[in-house]
């Protein structure tokens, strides 16, 4: 049951990332600066969701591997090539 809940968290965060990015095209704003600000905010929120999913899956997979538990998670979250810079960026974004 817990493994399924973990999968759902990852899928939700993935959906949330796409959702934030989709909002940019739905809002019509004539002022370029406001439009850029909206796009930047949406991208920031999308990145937070994506990096949270990667960080969670990285921690969870190591625990699962230690106990021989298999997962049925999206492939995006089963291979980790997340750089130290990405991890540091998440820390920075979460603080702001």
C-alpha cells in the first residue's frame, strides 16, 4: 500500500509540474513585464514540483532496493541523473 501511495505522490507532482507550465499559455496579458513575471513564477513552481518528485524517488528507491521491493513508477523517476546543482537549486527555490 505504501509503495502505491509513493507512486501516486510522484505522479501528482509530475502532473502539477505540467499544470503550472500549461497555465502560462492560458493567461492573456498585454504588458510584457507582467507576462514574463507570470511565466517565471509558473516555471519556478513547475521546477519545485519536478525536483521534489526526483528527490523523493531517489530516497524512496534506495530504501526499496535495500529491501528488494519492486516499483511500478514512471521511468523518469527510476533513473537518477540529478546533479548537485539541481539539488542546490531546489534548496534555493524553496527558501525564496
